């Protein structure tokens, strides 16, 4: 087998608008222990943009095909490769080069998904739903009537936080930059949606009353991170997992001394590298079921062909998006 493989490559770390380019190369068939997967869809996540900029926790050696997640179908199975068949629907779990038509993988680099989960949704299963699940599982919830507060609540992770928390019976306060998102987030199960400013904070304080706020989940940094942190009850936990505003976290001493807040970070990659295959399959199986039954949404804003990568990246950086920008490798 020798096919033309469309791929998105970074040759030099620079701005996202300039750094990713479209190429075509030949790909050979799989080795005896490999599978050949035909990519279907792949989202553009903030982490992909950070990789292009050369500002991510783990960077490839250049030149490199990039792309942190994607879905596909097995089209060839190496003779010594067990547990997979041609036609299996999968998502890439331990690959950072998903933005290409064909990927030769070891069987531990993909996880099967049910056929009833669309390839578009499968392509968004690995990163944001699992991050939300992990964030919500970082603390023990001791009080019966507690709140979780988050910013960037309309992000892929934010929506998954709302929906997973709802399913667990936990209440969420959700800060967003755009007031027009309120109805949409309430329809996903948000208990309160407020604008990310002081008015929003006052609205949240009023609603919380004497309840416990156990967890603050921060994807923004700067003032927004402090705003949600200031709502935490004594001993509450703040987790930073994103830095969309690219502003540092300046934590007042009093938050640590008098209120004993716990401040930590979270990176999905660490979990992926340290978790058994069995646990991963269980977690992703549950998240996939939630998506199939429409209890977990990952909205799509727009879909581009790989040849249109520059337009796709430009759109992924615009505010006002309705969801993820996907790359469509099926056309
Ligand atoms: N630590 C981990 O393992 C992990 C895993 C997944 C994601 N993340 C991080 O989590 C964050 C969200 O990722 P995602 O894929 O869920 O995001 P997304 O769906 O692409 O949404 C981006 C969100 O960030 C907001 N935003 C964009 N620029 C901003 C700015 N300058 N200031 C404040 N807010 C801004 C957007 O608001 P508007 O819609 O109003 O523009 C939107 O809510 C990113 O930082 C990502 O890198 C981390």
C-alpha cells in the first residue's frame, strides 16, 4: 500500500496564523505490530495553537506533523497486531500528529469507540471531556450542598464540566465573557451563568448565600482567576488548567494564610501517561456513552478541509465561535 497522505506540518515555531502548513507525502502500509488508521475528523484546540507557537508543555522536534486529537477508522491490521479489526472506529489517544489522512499506530495509541458515536464527536472525546472529568474528580466533596465555580464556561472543557457536574448532582456557577451565552449554558444544566466582571461576581455571591464553594476551575488566569478564587469557601481548592488570557496568577497572601485555599494545576497529558489502559477505557467508555445519549455536548462551530488549514486556524482564534473548529479529512 502506498497512498498520498495530506498532512499539516510545523517547520518553525511562530504565530499560529503562519506556522502550520499543508503538505502531501506518500505513506507506507503498517508494520506487523501496527494498525493503519484513516483519520476522519480532528478539532483545533488551544493546545495545538500553543504547539505551533512553541509554547506548550511538550514540543515536537521540527519539522513535525501536529494535532493533539482526532478520530478515524482502522483500514489495515498488521499480522501480529491483536484486538482490532478493519472497520473499527477509534480515536487517537497517545499521538500528537493526528492532523494527517493516515496514521500508523501501535494498538495502545488508539481506543475503540462505539459506532453510534459520530466520527465528529469521537474526534473531540480525548481532550476536553476527559479534562472536565479529571478536574471534577480532584477533590472530595464533603458538604451536601456545595458549588463549583468556573470561568471560560462556554469552552469545550467548560461545557463538559457543567454537564458532568449536573449528572453527579453538583451545582455550577459559570463565568463567561459574552452574556448572550447564558441560555445555551442553562440548557446544558448550568445553575448560574454570570458575566466575567464584578457585577457577575456580586450576582454569584448573592446566589451562593451561606452555601459552600468547594472548587474553582480556572482556564483564563489574571483577574478572572482571582474572581473565581475569591468565591471559594475556607479550605476550598483552586485548579488552573488553562491560561487563555495569558496573564499570570497573582494570589493574595490572605487567600493562603487566612482562608487556607489549596492551589493546584492539572494537565491531561500527565494523566494519559500515568494511567492504565483499563482505567482509560472505562473513563472514555462512560464519556462516550454520555455523548451518545446527548448528556455531554461538544458543539461544532465550523468544518474545514485540511487544504484550508490557514482559514481554519484563523477561525479557531476568533471570539464569538459557537464551538470547535474541525478539520475534515473525509473529503
Ligand atoms: N490542562 C489540560 O490538560 C487542558 C486540557 C484541555 C484544555 N485545556 C485548556 O483549557 C482552555 C480551554 O480549552 P477548550 O478547548 O475547552 O477551549 P475552547 O472550546 O476553544 O474555548 C476557548 C474559551 O476561552 C475563552 N477565551 C478565549 N480567549 C480568551 C481571553 N483572551 N481571555 C479570556 N477568555 C478567553 C473563550 O471565550 P469566548 O468564547 O468568549 O471567545 C472560550 O470560552 C485552554 O486554555 C486549553 O489550553 C487544558
